[in-house]
């Protein structure tokens, strides 16, 4: 009776055999332990697997990684299940016909000779399992001395070759299949090896692939962060541009109102004309929206019609009504349009300033002075009728010119009148003029003469430049006696200083220049996210306007990946690419210009600025991303 009651438990225990098998040794658990990811292994097997590792501990089954070696505890519940599985169970009378033989729970491998006793060893040569009694010939007879014995294997048929009934001991990498010693003959030209070595290679490949996927995931995360940063910078740039435009227009209105109320009236009329256009556009868009709404209502009404004939008539009427799809353009800032509008406002402000101050300057100089090259660039649009009358008032034709220029501000001319003097050569070709000697600075040398000088001649003006650590941003790392700068991943613990940059990763040179001609060279050692230029010592150290070229106190050229640009007063000029890795900077204070040259076997002009310098100038540098490095060349 007891046997009948216990019989149903036998097959249930037999079904647990696969769950109670260690995936490392493929045998029943011995001192089972559980990893944090929930998988079970033999304690000794896991110790062997993790032996010699200092880091990189992972689960052998799911490859889940652990920061350090987990402290594993023995799984007592699983131990009791394994012990119960090992305990002998009476055979089922229905299955065994009432005979007591090999364990009916099939917790052990049966002997292939007697089919009753549990096997003690498996012979990989005979491809059979033997109990201790039938194993004696293998242990005692010299004829079986070369036979390979191993712990009992339950899945021995799966390890045999289906064609030759031999043990699968080799692996063909070309055909991705396991081979026996007979199959190996037909694969002698293939890349073959032991199964254990092939498993190790595959595990190494999968681990490498897993590492590569982790790296790709990290790069994707960094790319997402970079996109967010670029999006925020675009929004900040747009807001900054609108603030600059607002301030420029307010200053223009104030100056024009002070000198001539009638000019202000023309500006107001122009403003009204522009606003009327906006109102007209608004009305057209509103009308278009209403038309779309009417068509939509008609379609919805037609869809509610139950009568087929009436519905088809309504559908035929609505078939010819069409509307254009809403087009969403690419969301990007049109820098050219923004710079053009701002430059128009800036040019108008400068013209009004010179118009107001010119009579006083004439009295002080005692004669009429010729306009400079920069003034000619800014006054290209000025008509001849724009004159100053003795009463220091704008004439009627002058007021008309001011009004027309104010109208041009809102219309965005095709080519902005920029202070950047890269196209000075083109302008000079358009209107060739004899250069008058500089009576105010007789010692100053013309810009064109420096463009023809060799590098050896430029070295006569060489200046020794070092970096001022009191101005360095916390992410700028200085080295080599303050002659090299790079971006540091770890913020530097610089002491607070009023001259230190806090917004952009920039640094200034320690030397300042108030007069004379000076030349220095900078080497771009790594990366292409950097800027080189000059600035006044009064340039802001905080906020977005403290970046080189984004204010009226600095001039620079900038490498942003493969794009090269010239910047001054927040105006950008795109430049042709250059392969030069060493940049020369020539400053002529009295001459009012700074030149950037590509230094090589033959130096070539990258860009030139013209300006009337009014303060002491400092060499200035900007480094952006990790890996960027600039080095000051020590000129002899």
C-alpha cells in the first residue's frame, strides 16, 4: 500500500532532473548556491569559474555583471531537494513489473551492461556507462588502460556523431558544426580544433560583442546629451540675438529723435508699414484657416448623410475642393538673416553717431579728414544727398536717406555690410584708391606689406607669450610652464579671481600690447574645436557675451570640426578650409589690423581684421571639447 501511495512521486522527481542540473558541470547540484540574478550553480564550480578574477564577475548563464564578487550563501532548500532526488525510490510496479532494479526516479545514470545498477563512470572510448562491478575490467585489465573515463554522462547519445557513432570531440569553424574523429578526415582543409577551445573562442567573441554594444549604447547616450546641449545653445543664441536687435533699435530711435523729429516720424511710418504687412499676413492666414474649417465642416456633414444619392452628390461637390498641406520647415536658425538684420541696425547707429560728432571733430582737427577704409565699408549705402547743414541738422534729403536705410533694416539686404574685412581686397578692386600716408602714425606699416613678408621677416616681431592662469576657466588645464592649454575632464581648483572666465573654456595671454607690431604662433596639436584671437582686457568674463568674437571687444578665428569661421561683434564669416596646423598671428596696433596666417613652407593668409584699437590687447584662446590642445610656439 505504501508503495502504491509513493509511486506518483517518482515521475515528478524525474521531471526535476533538468532543473537540478548545474549548467557548468552538467551534473546534479553539489552544495548549490544562488547568484544575485537568480540562477543556481554548484558552489565548487562557481569558485573555479571566478578564481583568479579581480573584477568583471558575471553570471555564467545570463552574463549579468556584478561590480564585485557576490557573497553567496548555500541554498538549503535546493540541497534538500537534491538529497531527496538522490535517495533510492522503489520502482513502479506498473513500469518494472514489480521487480526491484535500477532507481525508478532516474536520478542516476544506469549501467549499460546490467541496466540495473547506477553507473559509476562513463567510458568515452567504449561510449558506455558502467557500474562499479562492470567497471572493474577498465580498472584492472591493461587492455583498457588507454580508455578515457569521466563522471557518468546522461546525455551521451547527444555527444555521439549520428553518422559514425563516435564521440564529438572537434569543431569545424568553417562549417560551424561538431565533428568526430572520422568526420575530421573530410574536414582536413577546414579550420578545426577541440570542442573546448571552440567554446572558449565563442565565449570570447560574445563577450567582445557585448562590450561593443555597451560602448555603442554609451555613445548614443552622449549623442543625445550633445543634441540637448546644441538645442539649448540654439535657443540661447536666438534669445540673445533678439535682445541685441531690441537694444540697437532703441538706441537708433533715441539718436534720430534727438537730432530730427521728422526722421523719427519716418521710422515710425516704416514701422507702421511693416506692422501693416504683418497684419495683412495675419488676416490672410486667418482667412485660410477659416476656409479649411469650412471645408472640414462640409466633409463632416457629408459623412453624416444616410441617403446614398445625396451623399454622392455632396461628395462630387467636395471632390474639387483642395487645400495645401501644412509644411513644417526645418527647425534651424537662419544665421545669415539674423546677422543681416542686426548689421543694418548697427550701420544706421554708427552713421548717426558720426553725423552728430563730425562737426566737432572737424573743428578740433582744423580741417576735413578723409574717411578710413572701415568708414568706407560702412558707408557704402550712403547717398551723396546725406549732408550735414551748418545748424547741425539733417537735411531733407539726408532724412530721406535715413528713412530708406531704416526701411532696409526690415527687408534684409542680400549682402550684409560687415565690419569683418575679409573682402577688403574685393572692395579695393571695385574702387581702387591711392593709399594716403598715415600722418597720425608715420611709423605704422601698411597691411599689404606684411602679406608679402616671409616667415623669417615676420619673426623680427616675435613676442614671447605665456598664459595667465588667473584668467583660465576651471575646465582649462595649463601645462609646460603655461604654454599649453587643453580641456580637463576634472574641473581645476583655481582660486576665485575677478579676471577668470566662468562661462566659456577660455584663457588669455599674460602679455598685453598697447603699441607696436607683435607676432606669435600657435600649434593646433589635437582636435579641431578651438579658437585663436585677441581681445581687450575689459571684455566680459561671465555670460554668453564673454565668448571670443561674440562681442565688440574681441576678434578671432574659430575651428568647429571642419568648419572655419571668423568672428567679431557676434558676426560670423565662413572661411575656406586650411590644412595648416600652425597658425601665426600678427598684430599691428597703430596700423589698426590683425592678420591670421597658416604657417608652412609658404605661409598663406587665412583672415584679416581692421579696427581702430582703443585699449590694450591680449592674446586670447578658446578650447572646447575633450582632447583639444593648443600649444604656444617658442619663437627664436
